[in-house]
């Protein structure tokens, strides 16, 4: 019974580790996208419509990054 409980815990830990790795990849992707969005905003300053569109994308990315960070904290808890 102890062995099967250990195997079960091992599976849970491995699943959490995979989830964490996936979340860290997502976080990295979002951070990279945010960085390029910020650069795009700086370069498109003379085109207000383009800037507005990129700002909206940036807001979505920031929100995604925030929830990814929250999920990382939750999985680590």
C-alpha cells in the first residue's frame, strides 16, 4: 500500500513538474511577445491606429502573463 501511494505521489509530482515547465515556456513566450509589442509601439508612434492596435495586443499579453504567473504560484504552492 505504501509503494502504490509513493507511485501515486511520484505521478502527481511529475505532472506538476511538466505543468510548471509548460507554464515557464508560456511565460517566456508571453514576455518575448510583450517586448516586441513595446518596441513596435515605440516605432509606430506616428501611426496612432497601429499604436492603438498594438496597445490592445499588449494588454491581452500582459493579462495572459499575469494569469500564467498566478498559475505558476498555484502549482508551486
